[in-house]
C-alpha cells in the first residue's frame, strides 16, 4: 500500500492508555493504518492536555492534534446530543486553520465524532467514512431503563436527541459510508439509512497479540505478579471491563449473584479476578463480600490476566456492538464463556469458538465444564484464537476501508 495515502481521523476520546473496549479498538485501527503506510492527522477531543509526543510515538507517521472538549452545563442544554455538543466544531476549525489538512479522506472513528468529520468533509470535499461502535441511542435507552432519578431523566433525554442525530447521519450528503462493528447493528442500520453501510469487524487488539497465547488452563505462562501471584495450575476466571459502566456492573451482579456460588461449590479453590479501570463507589466493598473474588484496578495491561486465566467470563445482559473484552481473551487463546448478548456482533459459532449460555445455571455449568476438562478448554481457546486471527486481520480490514472510500 502506498505511503501517499493520507487520512484525517477524528477519534472519540484519548485512546492511550488503551484500557477499555473503544480505546482498544481505536488504537488497533490506528496501528493497522500506520503499519499499512497511511499518513494520518489524528484529531483527539480531550478535556486535559495530551502528551502529543507519546501519541505520535505510538502511531508512527501520524500528526496528533488535540481538540478541546466542552463538558460545561451548557453542553447539556442544547438540542444536540451531549456527545456532539461536548465536542464543538469551533476548536476543530481553529486546529485545521493552524495545520491545514493534506488528506484523501476523513474517517470519524465513532458516531460521537461524526459531526466533526462532516464539517471536514464539507469544507475540503473529502470522502467520509463513519465507524459505528454501536447504536448509541439504544445504548442510552438501556442506561435510562437501568437508572433512576435525575440520571435516568438525563439518559432518556440523550436517547431522544441521539435518535434525531442518527436519522440525520443516515441520510447525510456528507457521509460516504457507515462501517458498523457489529453484524446485528449493520442489519439494523442498513434498513434505515440511504447512506451505504457495511459490516467492518473490530481490528484485532494489538496488546492481546503481543501477550502471546494463554495457558492458564494447564499452568500459567504469564507473569505471576501480573495476575496476583497465584500458583501455577490454579483455576482462575477473569472478567475484564470498565468498572464505572452500568452494563458491566449489571453483568457482574448477575454473575456473582447467580453463577459464582455454584462454581465455588464445584470448584472451591477457584479464583474470580475482576480487572478494570475506574471502579464505581462501593464496588470494592461489595466484591469483598464474596469468597474467592479479587479486584485489580487501573492495571497497566490486562493481557497478563487473560493469558494466566483458565477462562474468561463475559456475562453481559445488555448493550450493543461487539464486546472487545471477548476478542481480547480469544486472541490470547483463553476460552470464553459468554451470554448471547455478550457474544453478538460477529459470526463465530457457539460451542466451537466459545460457549454461550443465558441462564445462571447453564452459565455456571458451562464454566465448570471447562474448568473440569482442560483439554476441551484448550480446544475452545485455540479455535477462538484461530477465528479472530483469520477474521480480524488488520491488512484485510484496512483494504475494506480503502475500497469503500473509493480506493
């Protein structure tokens, strides 16, 4: 691929450290584009100053520009969704006046920054691809239904604003195409949009590949310190995710309330590690009430926990898009047990690439079956890894983007 290809990429938020699903996927995409010889101006809406040098070192061949975010109350008091109003267009215009773009296309690497990409496409007449990580309106509807009081009202208002913003996006003359990360979201969107849409799976997580393959089911090859210092061969289950996200907290409550007691009865020495960033208030104390549960927060990398685990659990009860946590585990060869919601988005096969169960008893039984049969666990892990290596290949996905942008 020629290094004369140039893109302007507008991301949703700072993506370093790549310690959550959206950040992982964004960083993996940018890494893939850089490796393909594409030169990028990466625009990053951020509340705080960025270490530009670190960002540009992480993405060779890129110029990183910070756009100031506006999280003041006035950003909530407009007809625009907060996620758009808090990423105003004025700083974008100033940044591009100071550093005029040299680009063949613009990519909004989230619907939350698509209005900024539209502005660039309008001024410089560039083809514009929007990367959709999920259906944002549906995500906020779930948040509204799972919350109460003023927070529920705020989520409900954002939901209605987002529905209008999605309608505009689906018929925007400033959008060349929309690339959904999830097959289900693509099917939902393509019946509603006059803009061309297609399914573009997530880019394989860079960190998971660097970690190598997991051997937790037969003795850990990971750094013992990274996984709490437990002994080799110990049965460890791991959950990875942001710990201030309502859908993740809902998943943990479901798993610990309905599945973990059964697993501990059948495997009394099993350990459940909860790994993530920004734990909400009271989470540590609540987790401390369960036997065999460890909390690891704000760790430099989750890869060591995955490679050391016997299996990864993904007990999501709500949400949309693709759970990057499942892909990260698969990429390390760690077997995954997931709910149907947690396994949506890709064409993998339940029973071959991962195990899927929606009832607490069935979920616990699936986890126990893998703990009791390391050979089957290893086969599921190997099949999952082979699937993501094949289907989420960086070079193939970059070529798809170029094809839809017109070469």
